[in-house]
């Protein structure tokens, strides 16, 4: 296992690589960091070259504020630094959005795509259920008070447990979530990213094999996003997961790990 730092603009990206063989680039969600992929990496084993990094504002990546930075350019810099021409790319939530944008902008760099509860640029605004809207208001109020511990606790219910299922996840997954997200909540603003053309109406341009996963305890608009990708991308498979929310890989959810491992094995190399 190697831990490296790669330059991209004014950022010094913390990159971690393990295993050998077919490369798999992993882009984390906006409430975690690269450590969230550990259960999946353990499941895939050393025959896969797992490449994960902390995006700006998360984990150990260092950066100076910089308007106009690009999550896509950062991902390309990681691939270039690792001398990877094309990779299977796995992204969750915010990382799913970056993976989609990377695939649309640089289709030659992506051999296959795994999207876990992806955010999508240009998606319609979500219609929040009353419980979720109340949690959202409570998070905003805690943030206004500067109570980041309360923000973190409430966001764990939304994104880890699933709204209305507080305390569902295991203690190990919860402790890691709270550590990763607390660090992100306290991080400096990296600056405004460069605008990217909305992906929502352009998903049919994705031609690589695509696996889409979403948990049944996740927010409703995440399920909508997953189904939209599956309906738009010609070579897409949708897996709807039981008894898990937004971060099934972090929880080591067996169905999630098995589905991704089968997909990676089918498309590696």
C-alpha cells in the first residue's frame, strides 16, 4: 500500500493505492473521505489496483482556496500520476457526480462505471419528505449556531442510517462516519468549482458498462437519480439494495460488495 500526494492546481491530493492488476479509481461521497472504501477494497482483494483519494475539503488533501478548480481535472490528475490510461471508476453521491462528469468529458479514461446513489449535475430539485425537511431545518439551525457536533450527528442519521432510522448502522461504521464528516465540516472552503455542463440530459452519451446501486433507506431523490441513470444509459444495470441507506460500501453491506466485485471482475482488463 502506498500513500502519495499529487498536485492539481493549488491542491495537493492525498492518494492511496493498494493491490495490483486492473485499476479501479474510487471517488468518495461528500460526507466521507477515501477511508470509506476500505470494506470494498478488502473485498476486492490485492488482484485489483485500488486507487482512492481525498477530494478538496476532505481527509488529508491540502489546498489553497481556488475558484475555477475542477473535480474532473483532479480525477484526471490522479489517473495521470498513477500512469493509468483508462480505469473502472466507482463514485458515491458527490463522487458519483464527479465520475459521471469524468466519463462524459473524457470517455477514453473510463472503461466501466459504478455509481452508488449518485448526485447528477442538472438534476431536478428534490421534493423532500416532511421528515427529511425537518432534519434539514435542524441541520441548518445547528450550523447557524456553530454546533458542528450536532450537525454531524444529524447528518449521520440522514446519510448513514437513513432518515427515521437513527442508530441503525453498526458502531464501527458510525465512528468512522463521524470522524470523516466532522473533519470535512471543519475544513476550509476550497473555492467555487468551475461550472460544468449539466449531465442530467446527457446521460445517454455514456456508452461504457454501468452498474448503479441505491439503498431502499436512502432519500427518495437518490432513488430517482439512480433510476434515471439506469433508464438513460444503454448498457446499465440497476441494483436496488435492501436495508441500507446512502453509504452501503462504508457499512460493508454484503449485497453491495458482491455486486461490485462481480462487475469489476467482468470488466477488469
